């Protein structure tokens, strides 16, 4: 007697990356990584909302998506304000009639050496990188649970959630991203009974405007590339592919996990 179920593989596997009928909210969705993720989820069939402090930039991404035939929304959202974050989640759910997916791309860095860290800078990094993740996740989970059809949440991390960085002032950043790993695991545990998965994507340096100061300086560019076994930095589409995976049926049994999308850094350091 076999316990392996009889599977119609054509039917079971054809929709692994199909997001049709799903609504996705991407705070930070007009940055280099966030915009790539917004496009990837839209191409996979999702309705997409993007947000950030600059409403005009969010709306511009939404207009580009709509011009390409996708259903999209751009709104303002300030990660420094819990009430503003909660209101943005509610606005997305109201506009589209529900909310299935959160991909949190919000984050910042205020580089200060350990002996010079200021309370204001430390607090802001923790607020935007960790506290915002907590309350975006909470607000999203309320709608996902009320919808009764599960869902997924994904947070953007960094290899700095596991690895410190010599010679740079990364106390606030590393601690915020390390804390976010545990937040992901805890939320995954609490939301699992509702069929909601929670995971993280932790890239190394990605080719975006935020990485310009690393990549245009020959010395720091060499330092970055020397650490990466694959010999290149990530492209935004590398991260977008991982986001599609974690938000699709293909990752339905993955929760509480962090994918280190780093060209092999964490495997070799």
C-alpha cells in the first residue's frame, strides 16, 4: 500500500507561479528593488499597490504598470508613523476589495561608527527597518485573516542580518535586520494557523541608486566583488524572482525562512 497521493501533475504544477486574483501591497515599491518586484508580481497576474513617502513616485510606478495593462495603485505611506502605515494598508484593501500579499521593501541606513552613534539616527533606523515591519505586518494580517483565504508576507532583509561589516558603522542597520529575522520567524509561527506564510529575502549589494556609492568607487566596488563567490552584485530582477516565489503557490509550504540571495557570501564567510 502506497501513501503517495495520485497527482495530476499538469494541473498541479501549471499554476505554481500564478498570482491571478491576488492583491499585493509593496511599501517602498518605487525604489530599484521595489519597482522590480511590483512589475514581477503584476506580470504574474497580481493587482499591485505601491507606496512610499513620495506619493508622486508611487503614482508614477502605478501609471507605468497601468499603461502596460496591469491593475495598479500608487499611494503615500510614511514608515515613521504607525497610524499612517495602518491607514495605507486599509486603503489598499478597500480599493481592491481585499489584501493577499505584503512585500515590505521599506528600509534605510544611517551609517555611524559605534563611538559616534546618535540616539536619533539609531531610533530612526529601528523605526523604519523593524518597527515599520511589525505594524505593516500586523495591519496586513488583519485583512488576510478576515479574508479567510490565507496569504503571504515577505520582508526585504540584507546579508547584514547575519553578517557584521568590518570598518563601517553598521550598528543600527545590522541590529534592525537581525531583529527582523526573528520577527519573521515569530510572525510565521503565529500566522501559520491562518494559512499565511511569512518569509524574508536577504540580498547582498543590488544594482540600484542606493548602491551607487559602493559601485562607483573603484576601491569599494572591488571590496564588494571580492567577497561574492559568483563575482557580481545582484540585479533587481534577482530579488524580484525570489519575491514571486515566496508569494506564489510554489512556496506554499515555506514559512519562517530567509533566502540569502547573496551570490554565495554567507556560504563562504
